[in-house]
C-alpha cells in the first residue's frame, strides 16, 4: 500500500559561509544541507530569533528566513513508497538519513530518505502538481491520501547531513 501525506510545512532557511552552517548543526536536529552555503531546518520556525542570533555570531553576513509558506512537504509511506518514487523520478536515493536533490514529477525537489518514509520538499507553487502526479502515476498502487498533521506536531527522527 502507498500512503501520500501532506506534512505541515515548518521550514527555516539558513544562509551563510559553509563553516558557520557546519557549526550551526547540532546533534539530533532535523536539517537538510542544500548547498555549501544553504541549510534548511525543519520544525524550527518557533526558534527563528534564536537561530538568527546563533548564526550571526558565527557569520555577520548570515541570514535566517522563515520560508515555510514557500515550501510544501509531502511524505510517501508504506511498502510501495520506493516503487512509487521510481515512477516519479530517475534520482538514485541514498540510504536512510540521506538527502537527494533533482527532479521529481518533473519539478525541482529535495528528497529526505527516512527509515519509514520519503519526504519530498517542493515549491508550494507546484505542490498540487506533485500530488496529482503521485495519484495518477501510482493509481494501481491504490494510494491513500492522508490529511496534513497539525502544525505543532514535531518532526520525528532527525536527519543530519
């Protein structure tokens, strides 16, 4: 069975020198290193001021932004999640706790491989397209669409890149 779940977006973008971002990553935190000078932190919108102060202490030109409204997060769960993903993308997925970037359903995406799910982060502008492609391309897998989790639901299992 395949489950498609909209995950409440709570994404903070951190932009700074690579060494500063390296020091901003703590053990057990849910982060996605997008580029040497870009880091996404999930589930930490309520810590925006604290993150900004920490980053500015490491890099006076650093920038911390709440980009939650611009990012949509979808979870593919269930035994058929890898089959579904193969129908949507040619990306080679890393082992759990890894991240891949590239086209998924023909839109730019970041994919976080977790033990029990694949998180797909896309621009909120194309979120509907990803949903429609999953439901269409994987119709024979009987995808079940699950409602979004409440915004205060914590993200489980940290992914540190």
